[in-house]
């Protein structure tokens, strides 16, 4: 009995809890318990002891862990022939004030009838281990400096080879690090910044002193390190240096900056580059590149007729169609509204022209979901930027813009510098035709339809408009052969297009005034009837504005030549009759 008391007394120096389990009585004697001090010197059944702790303490690991060990069957198993000699487990629980306790519980058989259960609070050890694990994950090196002696030693390092000696001179250690690992451009600066006197001076007014260093890693190349100095103790005798690799953080930061810069340079709607990107990066540069101005035809009418949501879908669709024809390095820029710029570096005239044609064709084939009747086209002007002549991109854009306006006259066209002479000839011919001031009468009950036709033709012809068949007949009566051509819809309120044709035949107007039917009703029966009543051509809606322009121009030209020929023959006949 004396030996047991001495044994228990000795354990008190190392344990916070000492219980004794007696096999025969199945009772637990509490010799010592720094948590449940009121239980010391008492004996409990297992059930009573479990109830005591369950009512007074909260087991955060769950009752199952405690109950799996503290039960009669398990404790009795120590006394079996092949029973355990000892066992141990950790348990976590909270006491008054929500204080957390971490206990290591050990059970050990001391003789044939008795089992000693001891518990030790390991809260500090657990915290220390957690901190150590955190340091391992967070830092690649931790040094401590004795301020008085300038001696430093490594308390932790991912690479022990960095610090071969247990104690080192701080100045020599720093010089070695700077000499062998710091980027050449930073060596002088870092050597000054890491001097112990400088560090102490900085820590007089700051809680910590932080440096950012570009260092050389044998495996990774140049990496980024954060080195932080701070006092370890309140009396400021020990300075702790923690070194952390922040390469991944810097890379993420740079990637984020790059992403933000890119987003700032992109048009929010279309994803093409924006005007800011052009002004900042291209406008004043001089490069060898193809430069094009791309303008959407009749975009205002699209917005007016279909709404701005459809207009946005059109801009997105055109951007996507254009980008599909581009190569890496080509830059598409939304310059403003429905106008785009295209920069194609290091390209030849033929290749550049072919690319612009592919863009024009892609847009022409584009279908906008929910708007099957919407036909899109672009007018494009393209030039080659002459870097050898020190021409800026902005100057090239101005030249391309002028060619774009040439293309705009007939729409859905590409005009490049190689086309300039041909375009000049075409303009001269157009001006000559315009001098004749041919008048075209557009007859349609839809104001939008008349507007689209007017926009297509008004640059080269005078336009008259009528909203129904009756108004058309009045204008034919008023202007007579002063009208060079009639664009006539079929379905209109009151007098239809067929009624107009019948009246024109009756009054012999069909011989001198050609009629082109332009309508959405393209049934075979209507086409046959229109031609039988004297219509010269038949155009279905939706239409290609360029095709309409060509058919109108060719028809007027044909009738003009026909009239000149009749006039010449009449004149010859009269001269013979004299």
C-alpha cells in the first residue's frame, strides 16, 4: 500500500489526472484531478464517473470516443490472459469559460487487480506543434539574431544547406546571401538595407521591417522573396527574420494586372479592342501593316426598325464573323458605334485584299437569331501603312477612311489602294450619270422600305416617293418621262402594284418608263403576272442593296441608250425625207 502511495505521489509531478480502476469492485478511485478537484479522494462507478464528466464538461470529439474507453468491458479486457498492458488516446473538451483542454489519457495495468488511468494537459504542446506546422507551410527560412553579439542561428529552414553552422555571424551570413543569391541589380541596395544597425533603426518606429528581394533559385531561376524583421521578445534582445517565397503571389498579381489591363483595352459589348487601346498603343506608331476601316451599312435603320437589342446582337455577330477570318497578331478595334479598324501586321497587298473580302462575305452570310429577314453588309476601305515613309497608323486610317466612303456609295464592297484608279473612273462615270439627274419613283406603303431604297440610290439619282398606287399615278401624270424608272411594290392599300401596271399600259407609259417590281411576295403566279403586264424586272425582299443598285443603273442605262438610238434613227429618217 505504501508503494502505491509513493507511486501515485510520483505521478502527480507529471500528470494532471490520476485515477485507479479496481477490477474486483469495478470502481474508480480519483487520486488526483486538476479539473474535477471536488472528486479527489472519492470512488465512483464507471456510470457515475461518466455522468459526472458529461454533465460538467463538453467533449468536442464526441461522447463515443470517451465511452469506447471508459466502460467496464474495455477496462476488464486489460486483465484477460492476453489483455493489454497499456493504451492511450487524446481527447479534447471544454470547461467553464469555454476554455479548451487537450488531454493525453494513458491506461496501464500495474498488477493483477488494478489499472492506473492518467491524464496530462497537452494544450501547449498542441499549439506549439500547430505553429510549427504553420511555419513549415508559410516560410522557407526563420533566423534569430542576438542583437548584442550580432550572432544569428537558424530556427527553421527548408534547405539546411543554407545554414551549415548552428551559429553564424549575421553580417557574414547576409553578405554571403546577397553575393550568391540576390539579383545583380539589387545587390548594393539589399546589402545596405539588411545591415543590423539599419534594421534596428527601422524597428524603432515600426513593428516590422519588410524587404522584397529578387533572388536566384538553382531550380526555379529568379524568384521573389519577402524578408521581414521583427523583435522576438519584449526587451528587444532578439530579432527574428522570416523569409517567404512570394513568387506565386507576384505571378498571380502580375496576371491579375495583365487581365485588368486587357479588360480595360477591350470593348465591353463585342470583345474587340476599344478606342482607348488604339489611342494608347497604335495611333502614333509607324509599322508595316495593312490598315482597314470597316463600317456597317444602314446600322441606324437596323436600330430604328428592330431595336437596340437587335443592334447589339448585330455588332457582336459582325465582330465574331470578322475575327473568324483573322490570324494571330491581327487586331480588330471597335473605333466607335458601328465602325471598326483592322490592323494586319506584315502583310502584302493581295493577301490583305483577300482577307478583307473574306470578312465582307462572312458578314453578308451572317444570320442574326430571331431576325431572319435582316440582311447585313459592310463597306471596307483598306491601305498599306508605309513605315518606311514614317507614316503613322493614324495617317493610314485617314486614307483608309476615304476609301471606305468610296465603298459606301454602293455598299457591301471592299475598296483598296489597288482599286483606287478603277474607283476614280467609277466615280467619274457616276458623276456623269448624276449630271443627267435621272429620277426614280419609289412606290411602297412601308416607310422603312422606302427609306432603305432611298439610302441605296440617293447618291446617284433624284428620288421621288409615293405611299400607294393612287399617289404613284398622280406623280406619273405630273412628271411623265421625267421619271426614268419606277420601283413598284405589289401589295398596297387601295390600288395595288398590278393596278398601277394596268393603268400605265392603258396610258402608254410602259414604253418610256421601265418598271421593276420589288416585293416580299415572290410567288410564281405574281411573277408571271407582273411580267405579262410589262414589268421589266422582279426583285424579292429581303434584297441585296448592291444588286438593287446595279439592276436600277443597268435598266436606266439601257433605256437611255435605247432613247438615244431611237432619236438618232428618227433624225436620220427625217433627213432622208427632206
